[in-house]
C-alpha cells in the first residue's frame, strides 16, 4: 500500500468557511419561519 | 386499475432515456479512479444533487405525503440535525478523506487503526447495505404492484436490471449523471403535482383557506418543543438524534461517502454537502405540504376508508364485509356533511361564524378518524398480521385517481427514478467496498484494468443479490422492519469506530477491533432479549464501542505501538 500522510496532520487543520455559518443561519431561519407559520394556522 | 398509453409512453420513455444517456455519457472508464470516483471531476452541484438523490428513495415520495395526510407536518423536524451533520462532515471528514486519497470510508480506518478494523467495518457495511439495496427496490415495487396490479417479481427485476445496466457499465460517473436527470424529473414532477392539487380545490378555497383548514385539523403543527420521549418527532429528537443519525449516514456509509469523494476538490465536495444542508429541510417541507394539500383535497372529495386496495379487498371478502360496508356508508354520509361545512367555511367572511364552522369541521374529522381506526381493526381481524397503516398508499391513490393523463406517467417516472437513483448509489458503493476493501487489499500488484473489471463484476453481483432479496422479500412478514433492525444493529458500532478514529487520538487499532467485536455481540444480544426499541440500538452501539475501546486502551496502556502508515 502506498505511503499515506498520517491522519493527525490532516485533523489539525479545521478550516471554518463562511458557507457553514450561512447554512446554519438559514436553517435557523427556516425553523423561525415554521414557528410563525404554525402560530398563524394552528 | 391500469394506466393509459400516453402515461406508459412517458414512463417508459423517461426511464429508457435515463439509462441510455447514463450509459452513453459514462463510457470508457480506463482506471479505478475513473470508475469508482468518476475521474474526480464532479462539480459541487452534481455532488449536491447526487447526495440528495441517494437519500431520497421512492418511499420518500410515496410515504412522506401520506405521513403528512395522517399526522401533519411534524415529520420535517426529523431533518433538523442534517445541516449540523453536514457542517461536521465538511469540517472533519471530507478534508481527511481527500488528503488520504481514499476510495472508501473504511480504507481510512486502516491508516488510522489497522487492516482488521478496516475489514470488519467493511463487512458490517456490506451486510446491512446489501440487504437494504434489495428493500430499496422491493418497497416501491410492492406498492405499485398492489395499486396497478403489475406483477411484483417482474417489477423487481425490471427496476433492478435498469439500474444494473448503467451502474455496472459506467460506475460512479453514470450514477452521478443519471441522478441529475432523476432529480430534475423528481423536482419537476412534484412541483407540477402541487400546482394541480391546488387547482383541483374548489374555486372559492384559496391557498390561505387550505392552510387554515389544514391547521384546524392539526396538520400544521410543525414544531414540537416538548421533551416527551414517547413522541418520535420533536425539535430535540431532530436536533440531537437526527444529527447523530445523519452523521453516521453521510459520514460513514459508503453509498453517501462515494458521492462526495467524486468531487474535483475538497471545496467542491464541501459545497455539494452545503447545498444538501440548504435544500433538504425545505424539500422535505414541500413534500409534506403536498401531503397536507392532498388532505385538504379530500375534505371536498370522497376518499376510501383505507387507501391500501389489497387490505380493502381482503376485508370485503371476509366475514367482516358487512361491518366494513357499514363503515363505508357512514363515511360517505360524513363526507357530504364535511363538504358542505368546508364550503361554508371557505365562503364565510365573518370571524365568529368561521370559528363555529371550524369547530364543526374538527368534530367531523375526528369522527372520520374514528371510522378509519375501526376499519383498521376490521382489516386486522380479517387478516391477522396484515399491514393496516395505509400511509404509503395515500399519494399514489391520489395520483392515479385525480391527475390528468400524461402527468400520471410522469409521477410514476418520479417514483421509479427515485427508486433507481438510491439503488444505483447502493450498488456502486457495495461494488466499490468489495473491490477495494476486500479484493484489491488482498490482491495487490495487478493492473488497473483488472481492478476495473473486478469492480464491475462485484457491482453486477450485488445487483443480482439486491434483485434476489427484493424477489424473496414478500415471503417474509415485516422484512422491511427486519432490514431496519439489522441496520440498527451495525450502524451505531460503525459510527462509534469512526468517532474514535477522528476524535480519540490515544485509542489504537487493537482496542477498537476487540471493542467492536464485543459491542456487536452485546448489541445483538440486547436486540435478542428485546429490552429496548430497535432504533435505540444505534445509540447503544455507538456509545458501547467508544467506552469499551477507551477502557481497553487504558488497560493496554502503551503496549500497543502506533499503527505504522
């Protein structure tokens, strides 16, 4: 098997991207929208 | 019930086009990277669509609207953990898989632990996913055969063969290409169906009126913030349980991992999963909304007591036929009352009158639900062990009885496309895991063509196994549940092994391997003595393997060397 870089080296570099914040934020907005939709129609 | 020539034309034409296009566009795979990773050329939207198409099986489109019809929109909460899982996978899993240039998720475990841990998890995956692939074919086939009177065995074989043709010949590239077409058909078909349903509502019932009617009958209770463990769908189970489930599915199941391993770069793979994280919740919401609109439609139109035609036929041929017919008559009377009250409600502009009418509607619907419950009791008495839950049959009943010619063919193409897209990813992953983790690892030094040829043979073999499982599935009661149980027995253990690999650095291969074996025995035993619902076996397996491996490693101390890689 060809030599592979050790996994620890790869793990050390967590790079946070703006898109992660965006996806979490937008999904939070979905939940808020669902809440108001439910409030209006239940 | 049959379908017309135009519908047949659209259905057959769509399916043949997908198979032919996928086979043609993916010809000429020269090496293993081409065949198993699609040449590492996939762009982010291809990955995103492919990931979504893999998760959305035919049952998603048959069952989910039926779920909303009976229980409302609450099921959407099940997906709240998905975006969190996508972010964790983008942050941790994808960079690591790409950096190590792995073909399968299990290959990574050899570099982190050892060969035996890799082989063990690969075998666990093959057992559970091999059975699940058969059920992905069988589940829609049994419903379509019951409703359309098509031969179940032929339908299983046709769905399986169509998938086998392009998956074996074109590998991952063919799967990715066809899933784009399939998702276009799925989204297009569902959107048109939604518009048609709205159009079929009475003229004086606006979309807002429809939502009010649904809300008055408890169908718009989207969020449940309670901590009730009895309730399967709450915000908390979605956010906590859902995150773990999605993490194990998208992060360690090769049928999903293979989708984003085909990305041309780490960023493209990450963007593909972010796309899934953005679209999944609204997509499920939309499918559930279709189900709710079908519910509103049946407030103004007649519906059967039970949507499963086989169950109804059974009871009508039994000694309970008279009682059942009586229930049907009572339901017809209720429907007439309901229709007139609903129409009055839609026309009313007076707030207090509306409130009075809403209460009447609620009472009538409660009475209808009671009739449906009584009908289920009769169905069970007529045929003990019969499936009384008809949620899988609600949407297909609506499609076949109310949609115009042409659109029926399109919607059937949606359902079969969904079945094919999920099955293709499963066969692709099963073939890859067998070829890379079991065959190539133990037969090194052959040329690329040999491994491509073997990958094709393994994919074909799994295709045949999946078709056989689908064909024999009908012989067993509750086979779908059995497959889910088998999945739950293995899934938690596999996730635990991966979590140890990523986050618990001091644990080494020997401890994990022994821990995984002990965990598997304990989980199987716990299932056998039946002391907890089987879905909890996932959590049990995950926690057990982590605790046992950590304790073993602590007791082994420094005796075990770091795995040389």
